[in-house]
C-alpha cells in the first residue's frame, strides 16, 4: 500500500530487508511531561503502531522490536503488570490497529513465562497472520544470552553435535529469517542491551538521542537515507 505522503527515500532493496528497534526512552518522555511512566509506554505503543505501518508501507520485509526484555521483570510490579496489560490490549486490537496492512506477527523470547491469557492471544495472532507479508517480530521476555543458551538445547534436541554457523542461526528464535541490516536505538544510550547478539554480527548501528515516543516517519526516512550512504563490507575490502 502506498504511503500517504510523498516518499523521499531510496527504494528498499535487498540491502535493507530488516530493521530492528530498541524502543528506549518511554519513561523519560513521560517524566519530562510530569506524567507517570506508563503514559510514556502508551505513547510508545502509538509510535510503535505508526512506525510499523510505515515500515510496511515503504516495503520493509522484516521489522523487529524489543518490547520487553528478560531484565525488565526487575521493574516495579505495577509497571510490569501495566506493560502486560498494554500488550494484552494491543494484541486484542492489533487487527483493527494494523488496519489493512498485511503484517505477519511473530513473537520471539520465552513467551511461556508470560500470563496465560497473553500466551493464547500470541498463538492465535501468529496463526491468523501467518500468510501475511511484512514480518513483525515482537521480542517479549527476550534476552540474547538466554536465546543463545536455548540454542544449545535446540541443537541437542536436533541431534547436532558439531554445529555449523548456519545450524546455530537456525536454532535462534529468528531461524530462517534474515539478520537485521540495521539496528536503531532511541533514547541516547550507546549499547545493545542483550538484544540480537548473534544476529547483530554485521548489522549497522544507528543511535539517536530522540526518545522512542518522539520518533516519527520523517526520522525513519532520514535513518533509511543515512543507511544507504553506508558501505557494508562484511569483512571484505
Ligand atoms: C523502554 O523505555 C521501553 C520498554 C521497556 C517497553 C517498550 C514498550 C512499548 C514501546 C509499548 C508496547 C509495545 C508493544 C509491542 C505493544 P524505558 O521505560 O526504559 O524508558 P526510560 O529509559 O526513559 O526509562
């Protein structure tokens, strides 16, 4: 579907199939406005919707977002519960919120630790969207070290004793899908925070001081334009 505004960005090709986002800064966005942190997460969820629509519109093949990490359980119970409620609301309404976009939902992370109601909705949504186009990976209770540790078990279950790099890739939650070409982090911190450590081997990194709820479709255009100026050598000259 065509984007509503005139796009002034390169036509996406195989160079940019997959963008992953570390959606940081919701809490600070709210605090700066004298609002509770949860208001920042709600604003962040709106930004997530807008930007996932936009990424589908510009023809991105895969978008991955870091929605809840294995470390986020350390937050106050009220914030964790409210985040789970927000996810729940979002899943209930995702078909309406995503309107006509053909988005295929996948959840990466240990979803077995999530509230059962949420697990059922996740399974239903993955099933009902499985033939759609843009893959939207939502990392929920995700940590890259936990994912790599789990990959050992997956490989053992598959009877693979001397895995190749491809075997290890296939044992990740993202097995069978392209690695991120670009990882974008909002919120000003210059780190990866246990996100896609295996898959990020050759990813380009983009950091911005903007807080996640402030990120706009124009910023996505600028990020895409900037990405296309980079030379990726993958270790070659
Ligand atoms: C980090 O900001 C953000 C999170 C831990 C939650 C991300 C959740 C959303 C964007 C909304 C829900 C998403 C979906 C998929 C419906 P922070 O709280 O660490 O911000 P801070 O660094 O300013 O405190």
